[in-house]
């Protein structure tokens, strides 16, 4: 695991973007794993700038998002489908059908999970997975106690995660869905390169566990200690306990 402590989140974003630009220059039809949340925004903003300067194109790239809330209306601002389009996908030149996410409104959610796993494999697997990390050490929505070998499945959201995410739902935790679909830890571990980005004091404990804690389902991100190619990009606050 390579850990890079940057002066600020903007620099961490620049380094994350560098990895993606280099990948797409080498392999224009690469498969990206996209994460929502505030952490990857510095990467996405930098990628938008690099796209505008003509340095990189996403026209042949494919992408899979990590997770989705269950039960939010398709026109709800906070479905991760809508969030990732607004935050990144619609700001660059992805082909319309190239970005995939699990359907949190489907009647048969277990079938959706199974098909999502198959779609990732059919695409050739994820070349580079962008990750944030929750304050409780979750990645995707793999909450504490998740199986370290889990695949895409339905999960109940932890109370802490619903509290953390209430800011996107008018501050009202009751508006935050109770369930989600998430790629599993085993799914994430299949990505060829994982780039995890974290900023702020609130992430310092989770980052400490990720880097120095024992591998444990109680801190799901610690499974990444077993991944052969992980880059962790931190600002100084998030690195406060490493
Ligand atoms: C959500 C997402 C995660 C993300 C986490 C942290 O729970 N499912 O993928 O890493 O939030 O979000 P933020 O980066 O906004 O702190």
C-alpha cells in the first residue's frame, strides 16, 4: 500500500487524476470504478480540467459505480446514478451508455446484484477503482461487519452512515434510505488498481485503521492491506493518525 500525504485535498485530487489520465492514455477503453461522495470531487474536478485542455478523453472508457440507495425515485437528486452524472460523468465525454450502476428501484434486487457482478466481469474487470472512505471505515457501502469476501448485494446502512449522509437530505436522517446495493469487498478487491482518497480530521481514525489496524470486518477498508496495488491519497488532516 502506497500512502501519499499531500499538503491539501486539491493536491491529492491532482495525483489521483494523474493516475487516471496515465491509464487512459495507455488504454483508452479502460474500465473505471467510480465512487460518489465529497472525497473524490477533487479528482473529478481535475479530470474535467484535463478533459477541457484536451489531455484526456473518456470517449472509449467504461465505468461502474460502487453503490446505490434502494428505493429512491429515479428523479431524486441523491440517487448515486444522478450524483455521479452531475459530479463527473456529464462534465466529460463518456458515451451515454458507458456508465453503469445498480438499479435500486428494480423489483428483483438480488438479480440486479448478480447481473451487476457479471457485467463487470464481461467488461474485463475494473482497471482503476476510485474510493472514498466512511468515518466508520466503510468502502462503497460495505459497513462494519461486512464479509471480507462479499460480492455485490443488498445492505442495511449503519446508523452512523445515515447520520453522516443526512446533510444530502436536508439534514433529516429520516429521509436517508435504510438500504443500499453495494459492490462487495471481494468485488472491490478484484480491481487491478485501487486509489483511495480521504481528507479532513473526521477520516483520521478510519485512515489509521486502514493503514495500521489489523485486517478486520469491523473496519472494512482494512481488507485493502491484502491488495497488491493500492494508492492512498491523504491531506494532512486525514493523515493525522498515521
Ligand atoms: C458514502 C459512499 C462512500 C463514500 C462515503 C464517504 O457512504 N457510499 O462511497 O466513500 O460516503 O463520503 P465522503 O467522501 O462524502 O465523506
